[in-house]
């Protein structure tokens, strides 16, 4: 399985020192290190600072699962990259959308809604993740009815997403908000998982439960037979009304 981790790596000035202290190799580095603990997995990583904004076609053409983390600069991702990534998901590349990447052009397009819309506030509050689908593959290895993240950014409903095909987690924050925080969809042949956790100024991606979810999600999102492996006639249907003979 080939996994690629992409992140903005462009923190706001007021957050940069804390983020660099917590994630010296970037958020993408911490996530990539987590996934490298899995057997049979090759992990690469890039950021918006790299050539082509980090969306190297040669790498992504061979990627089974893309992990996507973004924050404030989602509007700057070129539409040509969004077009390409959408095509790859429809072909069968798995997509894991983390934290503020709910606002990304890619996620909004795949969902068909204004996914930027939810309640949020930056604080140091506890987040409790209730496991509402304990039998789902992404929830395997999590003990108990819930797990807690001691401090993270708070998100809350209403979150403008389509009805999840599978809902795994429901988060309650110490301030009283709730959020559908672990949700699954299929688009074309691609599996998509949104997971709320992971503001850049908190060490969330070092927590064992979060790392377990990331590993499980990568396995779940990986398709054994993506559409690119299908014969050409099954991938490129002749438009209606076209006579090819």
C-alpha cells in the first residue's frame, strides 16, 4: 500500500512557533511517521511549499491513499490540482480528510456542499469522541465507549456535509458543542473518511488512539482494484450518440 501525506505547512504567524515546537518535522511528518509503523506500507509526504504545491502527478498516480491536512490557505490550491485529485478519488484512490481540511476545495467538491460551514473556536478544551460504530474497521483497537483528546480546537454543528454513509464518531466538547467527527462516504470507486482531530498547536497526532484511527483509516480507504486497473473500455465509455464504427 502506498500512502501520501499532504499538508499546507504554512502556519499563521501567531501559531508558527508552537507548531514548530510540537511538530518539528511538520504535521505531515508526524502523520507520515505514524503510518510508517504499519507493515507493508510505503509513505511519502509533501507540502504546499513544494513544486506543484506538493501534488506531484508521478507520485499521486501511484498513490493508494491520500491523507490531506490543511488550514487557512485552502483557497490557494490551484483548481487544476483539485480537478486531478477529484479524478483520482473517483478512480479509487482513498482520501483521509483531517481537521480543517473540511474547508478544502477538494472535500467541498466531493461532498457537493459548503463543507466550510461549521461552528468553531480555538481554546484548550477537552474533546470526547464517542464511538458510535464500534464494529467498523476504522474503530478497531479502540477500547471503551469513547476516547478523549485533552486539548484541541473545538468544532460544532451545524456541519454542512451530506448524510454520512457511515458515522463512526460523535464528538462532545467541554463547552457543550457536538460534531459528527468521524464520517465515511464513497465517491465513484474512492473511499473518503473525515476525521476532526488535529489542530496544529496541540500534540494530537502523537496520541495513541488518534494514531490507531489513522492507521485503520488508511487500511480501510485502500482499494484492492482501483478503476485505473480496469480495461480501457470499462474506464472510458463512448459518449451517447457517438458512432465509433
